């Protein structure tokens, strides 16, 4: 269950980043509302995740999922360009996360 909270937290962080980019000023209350909601979900999920996972491993997995999710949302929403190098290192990040997940319980 801790892994689900950690993944939830990382995905909330990715959404938080997108809404933060969409915010034009601190008077943009519509986007700021979602920034606060997703940031709160990220903090809550991370806290619940580290209750059952080592902090170092949780931090690496959380960072990798959040970065990968943010890049993918940037590509989907803002039509950002992706090249072979970015795709390659995203794949390395995902493989590292899977490896940490697999070997952290042993």
C-alpha cells in the first residue's frame, strides 16, 4: 500500500507542476486552487509512502516518477519536443525505479 501512496504522490507532483506553469500570477485563483490541491496530495501521499518504505528508496522512486510524469505531461499538454536522448534517459529512470522496487523488499 505504501508504494501506491508513493506513486500517487509523484503523480500529484507532476500535476502540481503543470498547474504551476499555467498560473500567470498569484491572482490566478483557479489554477492556484489546483496547485494547492495537488501539492497537498503530494505531501500527504509521500508521508504515507515513507511510513512503509525506506526514505532513500522512496525519495529516488518519487523523484523518478515525478520527473517522468512531468515530462510526459509537458509533451502531451504543451507539445514539448522529445528527442532520443530524453527518451533514453527517461527509460533508464523507469528501469531504475522498477529495479529499486524489486530489490528493496529483499
